[in-house]
């Protein structure tokens, strides 16, 4: 039961992180459409994506900790 609950939570977190990346891309497109420099937007998107990758890394570490 606990394993199923943790599995569901992990999948929900994964879905939310994917949605966050999608929204970063959408925001980047909107910034470019508003006239921002493509290079500046790309740098902004990379910086935003780093935060998501850090969250994924923390999630993986937590999952490995719980599995051992």
C-alpha cells in the first residue's frame, strides 16, 4: 500500500515537472513574440530549466533514500 502511494506521488511530481517545462517553453515563445532577443530568452529558459533539473535531482535522491 505504501509503495503504491509513493509510486502515485512520484508520477504526480513527474507530471507537474513536465508541465513546468512546457510552461517555460510557452513563456519563452511569448517573450520572443513580444520582441525580446532570442538569445536572451534562450538564456532565461536555460536558467528556468536548471531549477527544474535541480528539483528532479532532489526527487531522485529522495526516492533512492526511501528505497534503501
